């Protein structure tokens, strides 16, 4: 789910009931945690069968704030625990404190939430190698996940390799580059070659690159389409064509200016 029209009750219920989807990725920032509680109830899927990810927004960074925000997210979602809780963004916006200080303080609270079992796993989002290196020096637990923008135009391989070297699961969002990838001639050509849609090519490519891939849609037919990517394989040469399309553009946030 996301903000700016990124939520549809019917789509969530459909995804859970008809597509076998079990991972819901949301955030306080998206403003739909309470709405998700209703959709989950309506779907009839048991809590223990779901993987629920939500994220801590920077207005709640800091040791005490983080713990409070986590409980509030759980309450809005109607759950007793989170499967994954992420620090949403490396910039802290706290006057008089460096981003690094605030991230470390926030992460210590995340570690505590993990140790208490309120969060089954903890991680970060939009963190680059420098941010992860600082966290490594300042804290104890290595993030379990780093959720970062990943699509043919934004393939941060050095970051992927770094995360793998530290057993941090790399999760990719915006796999369709907010639709920009769907009109690229090479991707359209590959879609024709494999008898698939451009979206399916992008998602399959991301999966074949070993990325935990999280597409988003509010339309039932698109959700179904996004799920039908496990019955074909893109040939190595074609994966390389897609790999070669990286031009460094961001369709979401660019964390490279955050110290």
C-alpha cells in the first residue's frame, strides 16, 4: 500500500482471498494502517498466516518516540506484533542532533522492540552503505532488511552486494519505476518475446536478480497479473539487457544526499 491514492480496500481483500498474497507492506506515512485492519478482518486470513510490514516515520524518531509509535501502529493495524518494522528514511530532521545520533538512538529502541518480541524482525528503508556502516558502529543488531528502490533504471548493485555480505535481506520497491519502465521500448520488446506484460517482465527480472520484490496496485486484475510471474524464466542474455538499463534515476526518494 502507499499514500497518494495507493489504497483500495477491495484490492487488499482480493489480494488476500484470491491471489494467495500474504505479505502486506505499509507505513504510518501512508495513512492506511487502520483501513488495513478492516480489510484483513474481512479477508478471513488468520494473523499468523500474514507477514505485516510497517514503517516508522521520521516525526517519531528517537528512543521513546519509536517505542510509542510502534505500539500505535500495532493498535491501528489491530495486531499484537509486527513481522517487520522498518525505519522509513535515513534523514531525522531533529534540530540540534545529527542524523547519525538520532538513527542510533532510534535503532536502539528498535532492538529493544525486537528483543521483546513486539517486532519479529527489524530493518531500515532507503539506507545506503554509509548509513548502514554507521549503524554497525553504533549499535548491536544488524538490520534484518533494507528496503530500497529497485527497478531496471535504478539497480544499486554495490548496495545489494553489501547487504548480502552482511546477511541483510534486500527488498526492492517500485519494481515498475512508477510506470516509467512499462513504456520503455526494450522492455516492451521483451514482453512480446515472452508473451507477457511489461510489468511481469520487470517483476520477474527483479526476482531472478534475487531481490525480494514488492509491487503495488489498487486494481484487482493488475494484482493478479503481478502474481503470475513464477511460471517462466527470462534468459540470461535478456536479464543482462535489463541489467544494462541502469541509469541511476530515482522515481521515489534519493537518499544519497543524506549524511
